[in-house]
C-alpha cells in the first residue's frame, strides 16, 4: 500500500528559502580571515545543507586552523544573525504557493531545520508564512542536529503522530538521511548546490516543489484512512 500522510515537515534552508548561496558567501568571508579559500565546487560537494558546527569541525581539521570548531561556528552564526536581522532569506520559487496549497489540503505543517530559530522566525514573519505552520523544530530544540533523526522525531511527537504518518521535504542528502532515520518518508527537491548528492534514501525525487506537492496531495490522508508503511525505493519524478 502507498503511504498516507497527515502532516508535512519542510526543511528550511534550500527548501523554503534560497539561503545556500548566502551561507556559501558567509563561509567564504569567515574562512578568508584564516587564509582559507572555499570554492563553490567544494561547498557543493562537502558543505551544502550540513549544520554549521559539523562544517566548522571539518574546516578546522582539514586546514589545521588555529581556532576551535565551536568558536569558528560561532563566527559563522554571528555573520548569519547579522544578515537575517537586516534581511530575510529570499523564498525559493513556488515556496509560498506550495505551503498554502498543502495547508489548504488539510495537511498539518511544520518546519524542521538544523538552522537557528532566529533565521526561521525571520523567514516566517517577513514572508507571511507563520499562519500556515503549526510548529517549528530548530537546532536549539534537539541534542543532535541533522543527519541525526532527533528533529524529525520531535516534530512527529509534537504532532501526536507516528513519523510514518508524516512526510518530509528536503533538498540535501543530510536532511534526507535525518528524516529517513526517524522513520519518516521523505521526498527530495534538490537545490542547484546539492543536485550531485545521494538521494537514494528518499521515497521520491522531484525537480520542483509543485511536483512534490502534487505527489503528496495524492497521498494525503482522508479522515478515515488507515496508515500504511512508507515505501523505501526512490522514484525520479519531474
């Protein structure tokens, strides 16, 4: 049987907002103070969609930086906080319409992200999306960030649902692993900076958010529907 969904968990960076190019630029600025050059190809291959602290550990180890990983992560987070206090990240194409469409279908919505709450709150407030989201799970809410499943498990718990009754939308392999490891079906809509990543643990892969929304709508639960186990093999769509 096909899965039947009651709720949708959206990733934030790269799924709702086009923040990855900005994160790349901020990392370049921070790393430049240590004499490190980060190419776009390197960012795509290793760092896009990965939580800040994990990236900081990699940079420190890879380049032998004379700074602790937490201190480097703090510098990046400070740069990000400075950005979002001045301007919200731009929405990705069709993000608003997809959120409104799925909410209108009767699905419950949450954001599950490895980002800090400041960033998500700014997005939801400045782009007028807050009214459609029932909950937000951010880095501050869990002990372990993506690719650990903690965030998605917490979101399902707050919904009062089994993870299999929800579906996640992610743009990176790290996020797909997090949702799948929580027992939550996940569809991937790769960002331009993550298209080369491994999405084999996604239940389906789409080129656009509207394509993903149509697939989810077709599997949205009716009030009397019985829950089914999620499929595991990804299908390439769009």
